[in-house]
């Protein structure tokens, strides 16, 4: 995942999430406008101005404004950089109820069916889908789908952030470039690494889609 990239990418096919039960409709994908509005809501909740966030991200205030208006689709790395700067979990992008969890209350058992998860389309056609049905303190659990030729950052600048990342490729092949080495993961392969190690994720295949599940632990 990298730290830059502002060009709007082509839509990628929505990853298969299983057929809904009779009488139940699948949740629509999160639109650019809805994603932008949610990011703006999170920024305002953090107390940061648009210009302050732009300075922290190293981009123009105009670019942040375009993302918040839905005119510009963020890359994987840009989205992660934004939530990191706002000090909110990635899950907060999907649902307002995910902005935080009460660690003192174990809460009820939570279940979310496959067809109830709204995918988020990012730059380059990369798709994120939340897998955790409820907030889990200091843990992010999601699925990523990388279409052929896609990369977490079109400008190939490395990303680093806090926490530890654990990933398993379930379909296709992903390449993860670190500052000193490059790793290729095929279906069934897993990896773990500290997120502070600069990295870029890409699907170098010209024909096959790559799908992976990811667990990010912030402690």
C-alpha cells in the first residue's frame, strides 16, 4: 500500500459475495459521493480543517476537497493515509457505527451476512469489503480485490503506517514490495509484517484477479 495517487481509476467488478436469501437485496456499493461524504464527516469529527489534513497528507487542499465531494476516488494508500491522519479505524469508512468500540462492554454477538456488506471501490478498480460485522478494538478485518494490473498506489510511493498486518491470498497472485525485498503470494500463501515497513501491493497479472483477506492489528 502506498502513500499517493490521485487519478480516478476504472471501476472493478464487485467481488462475489454469495447470493442473497430470497426476498433480500444486496447492499449497493459505496458510491464516490458517499465515500467522500463519510471522509468529510470523519474529518470534521476529528476537528481538523481541510487544509490541515491536506498538509499532513502532503497533497493540495483542492485534492482533499475533490475526494470529499466524490469527484476524485482515493487509492488504497491514500485512503489508509487519510484514516491514519484522522486517527480512526478503516472500518469507520464503511459505517458510522464503526468509528469506535467500547472495550468495557463485551456487547452482543454480531453477524453480518455476505450480501449485507457494501463494497468500496478505490482508484484503479481496487475493491475493499469489510469482513468484521461489528467494531473490534484495535483490529481491522477486510477483503481486498485487485483487478489485473492494479496497484495500491499508481505513483509507486511506499506507504507505512502503524500496526501489524496479516494477509492471506485466497485467489490469484499478489506482489508486495518492501524497501529491501519483494514477495510474491499465491492462493493459500500468508504473510505478516509490521506496517511501519514501507510497502506497495500490486497484482502483476494481465488477466487474473487477486483476492486477499487482511487483518490489521493496531496494538
